[in-house]
């Protein structure tokens, strides 16, 4: 019988790519999610019965254990960019990974991969970065041989970065950004998935910081995105002092409405993170150590951002026709 891997958050942005790769490698894949009915699409990644979504809440011991039974390896992809209700940074990114590592150790599972993030730091004033580091520490406490992956901003067809700003550019003549000079090293989602699979297969060891082949600041990334979608927009940098005031207002609105009005703009914690570069450290092991050549943004962005162009899929045809008339 083929081996079984349980992927917590396996229907999310990064998790679904890992699930697909694990299925192609011949593994049975158990995708542990809060809403299995919304993750039915993962079944198409393998033959009948090979990939199955199952109900799980990583805040509960019994729930985590029930979907782990019989597994040969576990991967945790669960994370949040902003807190909402019971899904706080502490519960999801600190306690959750620690719980998965503890229970998997008790069950005798030897292989674990934890998806973390560049910037994870126990001393950080950002709750996001602090809890990512606490999650790593909890994983290594119970699974000392676990593989930790720290990607920079992840891009791909389902990302919440380029898609979000491209959508804004379609509606507004101005693109407001916080931290225009902050540097990023965007990494392709399937490259992260490949690294995770190597961790499960025992082909990786330790902590890896994963960044793409190009480093750009926030403004440069927006200029690249605008070039891909063929739109001209003013990229407006919002000073950090102004961003903190705005974020405080949005956070308070969510608090006083008891979460009925979500802060979908920017949080105070996100402002703290945007003040720091998000790139691979010089002394960190990365894709080179894994033998993976990271994918360039320019080869992928046009494949999914074309829908934000003025004429969508017909934009290239119109451009070609215009050149012929010229």
C-alpha cells in the first residue's frame, strides 16, 4: 500500500500545490481542512480515493489526532495574515504547529514539514513574525528532525498579493502602498511545494529560507505588475506614521463591530512587517542547497494576470492588430 501524508491546510494556496505534488509522487493524501466541502477540488489531483479532504480544527487535540492516524508524514501549511475570531496568531501559528508536532511525535511519525515565513523572530514586535517563530520552536521541540521552510512572499495564480493589487489597479488610478522601499524576494508557489515534498521524502534537512531569483522593493513590484497588466497608475507611498493611524482605525472598526466588519485593508501588525525587508538572509540555506532553480516572476505573472488587462484575453490580439496597421 502506498504511503499516506496528512497535509494540514492542504486546500490553501500553498497546500494545494503540495497536495498535487505528493499525489503525483504516488502518495495517498489526506487534506485536513476546516471546510471539507469547499476543498472537493483536491480530489482531482489523483486517482479515485487517492486525495481526500477531511474535517479538522488544528486548535483541538482530538481533531488533529483523528486525521493523523495511519500517516507516514505530516505537513503543516496553516497560517493567517490577520486575526479573526478564535483564529488568533497565537492559536493558529504558535499553538497549532506545536500541537501537530507533539501528537505526530506521540504517534511515532518521523517526517514533518512546517511552512513558516521569512522574518520569523521570537523577539519581533510583530505578532505574526513572533508566532511564526514560536511555531517553529514548538515543532522542533517535538520533531527535532522536522524541515522548516521560510518563504518570502509567495506568488502564483491564487495569490493574494499580485491579484489583489491588480484588482485595485483595474478600479483606481492610484495604487497606495505602505513601505515602497521595503525589499521582497517573491517565490513561486510550486517551487515551495517542491521543497516541501523533498522534506517529506527525506531529501532535505533543517531550516530553509526560500526566495525567488530577483529582489525588488514594493514600488518596483507594483511597476512590474502594472507592466504585465498594461495599465498606467500612480504608485503612491503611504508614510509609516500615516499607515499606523489608518491601520489603527481599521482594527478598531473590526473590534467594535465584534468582527462583523472585517479589516480587509491593512492591520497594525501588517504595518510592522512592511517596515522590514523580506529577503533571504546571506547565511541561510535556500534553493541552492535543495538543487532547485527558482522560477522567475516574468515567466509566470502573465499567465494569470492577463485578466486584469484593459481587454483581458483579447488585449494581446488587439496589440498585434495595432502593430499590423502600423
